[in-house]
C-alpha cells in the first residue's frame, strides 16, 4: 500500500505567483535607500506597541515590494513602512517574507508611511496623474485599491508631518496639532520627536501612548532600567552612609556618656577618699586626747 503524500500548504498549492516567485526589489530602480530611510522605519517598528494585537499577529514591512493587483502580478509599490494587522508575523507561520502579496495575504495595510524624497514627493502627495498604459500611482493604490485607512507622509527636510484618513473612499487630510497625530483604531499616536536615535540627533517619527508619553525602544528601556538601578544603588549607598554616620554619632554619644560617667565616678571616688581621710584624721586626734570639736571652735 502506497503511503499518501502529505498535503502542501495553501500558499504552495496556489497557482498564482507567490512571494517566492515575485522579486523582492525593483532591479530597474537605481540606488539604495539612504541611511535615514533605513533608520526611521526601524524606529517606527521598535516603538510600536499594540495592546489589541500580539507581536506574532501583525506585520511591519520596510522597503518591501507590495503586490496589489492579481491581474497584473508584477505591479507593486514599495512603501517606506507599513503595518498590517491580523496576519501572522511570519509567512505561513514559518518563513520571513520576501514580498507582501495581497491576493495571498488577503489583508491590506492599516497604516502606510512614506518618507518624502525630492524624486518622489509629487507622487507621495498625490500630485501626479496616472499615465496611459502605466500602473496606477502610489496615491491611487493606497486610496482606491488597497483602501489603506491611514496614510502618513513625513518630510525629513522640513520635519513636516502630514496624514490622511480614508473617509467615504477618499483621503481627507487630518489635523496635526503640535506635530502629533492620534490614531484611535490603534490606540496609539504618531508624532515628531526631537532626540537621538542610533547616535543621530534630529527629528524622528515615533509612536506615543494615550498618556502622551513617547514609547521607548527596547534599548532605551534597558538603558533607563540600568539608570534606575544605578540611581537606586546610589540611593541605597547614600542611605547606608547616612546609617553609618548615624551609628558613628550614636557611638560617639555613647562614648561621651561613658566618659562623663567615668568622670562622675572618679569625682565620687575622690570625695569618698577625702571623707575617709578626714575620718581617719579625726580618729587619730581623738586617740591623742584631742577633741576635734574643740579645735574647730577655737579656730579664729
């Protein structure tokens, strides 16, 4: 009897191109992302904390080809950063993604972030029109095809944050107050933070909590914990020093008390010695037949 062959996972049975078939980057696009385009998405992922979704039930993509049209399987966009909710962190629960393929994943991103570059600014902001026989623009894909609820654009040169929410099938600009944007669906906010990340001081995009606090990275949390531990150690050492000083003062006070007791005992001993000497003298005078009282009365 021939053993049955194990069934393949759905994504391997699918006749359509999968992430293993589609390229992970556009070979026709010259150059590679600059350092800011590498670091900024890292910071977004490092500060993302979602209470409703476990880390293994969401995916964040950085400069990853996103294939969106089943009828044109090579058409893709490459967001600088995007968040998808309700999908496994690993493809098929087992593998790192090479690309994000909508017709397999069946879940569109909830947030897309584009970092403006001089060559992509007009397209990022929806100012370009689709050309005949060409794929749709980035704006069209996010708004009309993927229907991404939140589209965020950050200009690294002016530190300007802009955001759009999908309302009635169209993007509407959101009001940005104090360079911060609250996203109720995530119970998180995205804002412009001035600080140092990976040794570079500048304005960065990062997430903040409902309390308005910037969410720390794991590295920052570890550093703060070390700092708190050092401060607690310093406070413990200071308290120990104060306790030792108090102990020293108590011992000094005890020594002074003992010295005073010794002086009192010495004074009492001297008085007792004088009394005994006086009694001995009086006894000696009496033995000689001299009345000490008469001597005392006859003293001028």
